[in-house]
C-alpha cells in the first residue's frame, strides 16, 4: 500500500525496515515523546512487521504503522501511526516521528499528517483522530494545529521526565 502526498509517500512496513525501526525505537532520546520505557529486540520488531503485512490484521490489532519516505529519493525519514483504532466509534490516535534532525522542518511531517488524515477519513471512514503532545513540544503542537487539530484539554503534570513533571495537551480533529 502506498499513499502519496505532495512530497512524501506513506508505505506499508516491510521486512527490510526492521533495522531502521530497531534504530528508531531504541533511541533513548525519543522515548520521552513516544512513551517508550524499554528497548525493543529485533525479534519483537520482526514479529511486529510480520503482523503488519495484512491490513485486516493491522486494523484488528488497532494499530497501523506506515513508513514515511520522500517522493524524490524514496529515503525513509520517519514513521506515522494510527493506534487505538476503534471501528465502532470510528476514531484513532495518531503519532509521528521524523527521525533525523536534518529531515525536520522540510514539510515532511505536515505532508504526512495531512495525507494520513485524508486516508483515515476517505478510506477508513474515520470520524475523528486525536493525539497527545507534551506542552513543551512546540513543533508538534504547531504541526497538529496547522493540520486542523483543536486543543481540547490539558493534562496537568502528566508526563514525568528527569527534570520533573510536564503537562500534556490533548488535540482532536473531527471530520465533517
């Protein structure tokens, strides 16, 4: 499955992505925004990729991970997820990672979020998407607000980090 935006392509996770996902998932610098608390093994990631070869199985698991790659070079720059997919209420959470600092600020994230929103609405018939973003993560807050997500609340002292507790902002996008 490939879903194209203006500058990026969202594609299914392939077995060849395990090494890339191993690097991304095990980077401790990303754990505070991803909620990860322990490393992933290659075996765990291989099993994850195997389960995600069937879209019906993916949606039954409640998570769809897509690799974000550039249209020009097909270089993987990150991943975007729909998670906690609820087919009854037609909603899902959304999360995104643009891994390399040098790939950030190039519009890949905004194109990926807009493209996945379009796919969620048009193909999955989602009524809404939601996300939670650390209040100090200004880039992600800008990203989701510019994609039409609205702040619906703040969870006070929700995220613990070594320098103390931080607030988390809840955002939601309801499709017409």
